[in-house]
C-alpha cells in the first residue's frame, strides 16, 4: 500500500497536519481503510499542506532565543 509517511510523525499544533506527510491524525488513522482513489486524492493535496506548514510563522525555538540573547549581550 502506498503511503506518504516518511516517519517524521509530529503534528503541527497550528494546522493540525503532520509535519512529515501533511495528513491529519484522523486521516493517518483511516489510511488503511481508505480506497486507493481516496488515498490518491488525499496525496494530491499534501504538497499544498506541507507548504502551508512551512509558511506558518512560528515562535523561535529555545536554542534560537538563546543565540539571539547571546548576540545582544556581545553586541552582534
């Protein structure tokens, strides 16, 4: 069975999409019960979803914030 899964299973809190494949948790759970046509139709939408995740503004991660604070302290 074809699957878009790349074993990066992290659900984006802002969009509800998996950051690896672009599916929702419900779609991931239903994947094996979907018809081939349903899976293909969903897979056609995934690239746009992954772009949406990439384009969603995020809070800086802890390491980024630490680096920014260190740069301010050194005047860079």
